[in-house]
C-alpha cells in the first residue's frame, strides 16, 4: 500500500539502466504538490540573478574586465589635471607673474565650480547615458586643462581653475552611479575599490610624469616645460574621453560582449535590487535632496574629505619636515610609500567587504584608525619622531583609501534612478567642499595655536574622522535597506526561505 508524507508518493520512477540519474529523476520532482516541488527547486537550482548563478558570476567577471580599466584611467587622468598645477607654481610665478593670492584662490575656486555643477551633470548623465556623458566630461576638462599652457595673468588663471571644476563635475558621482547600475550590491564595494585605485596610482605616477614632461619641454621644445606639462596631460584627458566612447557601455542589455544568458542573469539581479531600492529610498530629485539619510551620508563624506585633503595636500611638506630635508626626489620617494600601502589596503578591504556587518564594522574601524593616525602624525612631528611620523601617515592614507569605497556602499543601497543622480551628486558635491575647508581650517588653527610642527592644525582634521566613525557605527540602528538585505541572500526568496 502506497504511503504518502507531505504530498510525496513512495512509488517513484526509476531511471533506465543505460543513463545516469539526473535532477529530473529526483523523487521530490515526481509530484504535483506545488509546495514540495518549489522547496526542492529553490534549494537545488540557483535562481536567475542569484549570487550562486554561474551566468551572473561570468557576467560580473566580463563587466569588470571591460569597464573597470577605462574608468580607472579616467579618474587617474582627472587627478593629474586637478593637482599638476602644484608642479608649475614657481614657474608660473616667474614666467607669468601669477601671485600667491591667485594660487590660493584658484585652489579653492576649483571646488566651488565642481560643487555647483555636480548635481546638474549627474542628471544629464541619466538623460544622455553614461557612455556619452563621461566621455564628454573627459574631453571638455582636457581642453580646459590644456589651456593652462596659455595662462598670461591672475584673472585667466582663476577663471581656468573655476572652469576646470565645472567641466570635471559629475565624473566621480557619475561613475559611482554607473557602477551601482552595473554591479550587484554584493560585489559593488570591490568595484568602488578598484575605481579608487586611481588615487594612489596618480600620486605615485603623477609626480614623475609631470616632472618628466617639464624636463622634456625645457630641453627639447621651444615652449616652457610647464606649458608642455599642461598641454600634454590635457591631451591625455581628451584621448581618454574618446576612448571611453569605445570601451564603455550604458547597460548590460547593450553589452555585445555578454552572452544572452549572462545579460538575462545580470539584468535580473539589478532589477531585483532596483525594485528594492525604489521601495526603500526617496522617489524623485527633490525628495532625494531633502532626504535625511542623504544628508547623513553627506556629513560623513565631508568628514572623510577633510581628513583626506588635509593629509594629502600637505603630505610632501609634512614628510619634508619629519625628515628634516627640502622637498626633492628623496622626499618624493618617501611620500610615495603611504600611497603604495594604501593601494594594497584599498583593494584587499574592498574585495572582502561583502556583507552589511563587515561594512559597518570595518567602516567604523577604518575611520577610527584614520583619526588616530592623523593624531599620531601630529604627535610625531611635535616630538621629533620621523620614522613614527611616516608610519602614522602611511596608516592614515591606507585607512581613508580603504574606507572610501565602503562609505559609498550605503547611499547606493537605497538610491536609484533620478533620486540616485541627485542624491549621489549632493553627497559628493557638498562632501568635496571638505577639500576647500581642510587647508583653511588647518591654517586658521595653526595661527591661533602656533607651533613649529603645526600639530594642532593636523589634530583638528583628525577629530572629524572620529565623528564619521560614530556616524557609520550608528547605521546599526537604521532600518535596514532592502537592497542591503539582498547581500546575504543566495537565492530569490521563496515561501520556504521566508518560513
């Protein structure tokens, strides 16, 4: 007599002797009971777009290989054109009479132009597509960067610095938004980390590249060396922009290098996350800009940028002070050490920060180590400890490079569509004003509390890193974003997994 249990019969089909059993021969599929059949399928067959779907893994691998090198090159060149003015400061003063006041104003006004046009640029990216808009950004900022070769006076220098900020606006938040539309939450921090590698690369390679162009220009061309540097690195940005038109693809559906199954799997994964973000986050431009969560992460990012720019802007001078030597090739070599260590830390941490818990714990920890390291470098400078000072600076650089990609995982977990364009643009534009505030704050505090090492100014920058650490830790008490919940889910939720 046949016995039945939970709708499953003991009279089962036996596979023919001439073939091996397959999943279809499993007794749990030899039933019309819908729940029993669903339980087996959900536990044995990876759902389309799930983290265990081989097609999804293959699609992510191909997308990484096809998209990330181009994005890193764009960000690398952006950093070159943003910071190369420091190599030409003395020559511009001698050859064109550019004043110290113009340099100071030019350094700050870049961030003003950058902040004003950040959100409009991101919204236009949504309208025209990332491929065209990121290429446009690179070409126009490259043209402006090259025009610095023809600077003749203070006014022209200041206008060009403002225009450089305007034309570069939208690159970083545009890429963050682009990656959030291409890569699932589970691997997104790893992609952010790869993108961030452009920062240490530009710091390590940018100095010898800029210096080399200046030397070649002085020795080989009829131009001044600084003119060759500006023109050459501006042309590099234009070429990178043209290349972006060929190497970037707006969406998985348009990717010719993905197989149909890979497109379907990646699209399913991103649509599932997009649905979760739509349900969980603000809807529309104005609601995103008024969102408390968006402003919360804007403050965190501002604190990070104060620490970053406050440390990196003066890194050569601080190393010079610690070593007791003038800025030169030896100081430059030592100043490259923090970036080399930071490069490794950024990638390793980003590759492993694939759960909500890890992101919160590691984010809190690395903000704390950023603050402690900045305080430690101030103490070492005040007490004549060059080795410890360089060690603390290295730890600070490694920490803030590691925590940056983690920080961006939070807003991209609840922002999508036009809300993402506005929200990510707002976070980056106002957060980057930390780069404008940091040197002013450091200088002002050093004037109020003067010391030979400028320790109190450095301390003021480190304190804000602790504020960011507390705020990241407090995300533990937030209502979890639905997209974040997908991080630890291997399969699409079923009736069985919900029980």
